[in-house]
C-alpha cells in the first residue's frame, strides 16, 4: 500500500478545478466591472453608484487572491499527497486558504449583510478547504509514524 492521503489527493484535484474556474470567473467579472465603470451615468438610473462598483471590484480582487491560493494549494496537495515529510507546506496552504475564505466571507457580510446566500457561501466555501486540512493532518500522522487507517467495512 502506498503511504499517503487519498483524501488530500482527491480534495486537491477539486481545489485545482474550483480554483481555475474561480480565477476565470473573476477575470470575467473584472472585465464586466470595467465595462460598467465606463457607463456610470447610465448605471446611476439603476441605483448603481461608485461605492457599489468599488465594493464589487474589491470583492473580485479578494476572490482572485483566494482562488489563486486555492489553485496553488491544490497543486501542492496533488504533488505531495504521498510524501508525509511535506505535510508542513500542505498545512501552511490549508491555513492560508481557510483564512482567505473567512476574510472574503467577512467582507461579504460587511458589504451585503448576513443573508441565506451568504451563509450558504460560508458553508460551501469552507467545506473543501477543511477537507484539505483533514487530508493534510492524515499526512502529518503518517510523518509522525502513524499508519494510514484502512477503510471501515460495513457490518453484514
């Protein structure tokens, strides 16, 4: 059996996919806000002011940083999922991604209030990084001399 964390590998692949898609979405969003900024007079008729545009742009930049960290963490996790001695770098990126996710959530709450959508964003946004952290802790356990636990077999 190969020593490593299968959970870390699977979640890392998800982080690569979500991070890449997120970066693409942010770049499209930044292009959109750039176009909207050129139409300031027309947007005022819809109640979209400069402050709202600034909040949207700031949120997009926060998202860009978060998705880039997520993509980087995913790549590092895939490369190191079977290298227990590399658990520290995975742990560092798990913490970075979680902190950036929390920072983005706090910004969302501060600018838009606590809504059902915000709560759903918090839960879903933290699920993958927390699973990454759990996979990293499995890798750390292997580095500390522990053995990978076999899957639990259902009782018949």
